């Protein structure tokens, strides 16, 4: 989460999504293009909602918890 939010705050949204796609492609080389796009959309949506000082803490905590369960 920290790296994701750092990238989100340091780049334009377009550049953020491009870098996110590159990282996910490298990390998950066997994932289909459709699945990759889904992951990019999900993580960029999370970043846009939860990487600012005014983010809703309860929502973001639940999203992080759900993501951790999905990756285990």
C-alpha cells in the first residue's frame, strides 16, 4: 500500500496507471490482458480513494483487509 500511494502521489494519474501496469506485468507474467486490466482498475480505484489525507479510513481499512485475504 505504501508504494502504491507513493507512486500515486508522485505521478499524474495516467503515468501512475502506466507504471502500475508495468509492475503488475512483471510480477504476474502469466495473467491474461483482461485480468491485468482488472487488477490495474481495482488498484488505481483504490489509490484514488485511499491515498489522500482525506480518505475514508474505515472504507480503506476494509479494502486493504479484503485485498490481503485475496493475495494469501
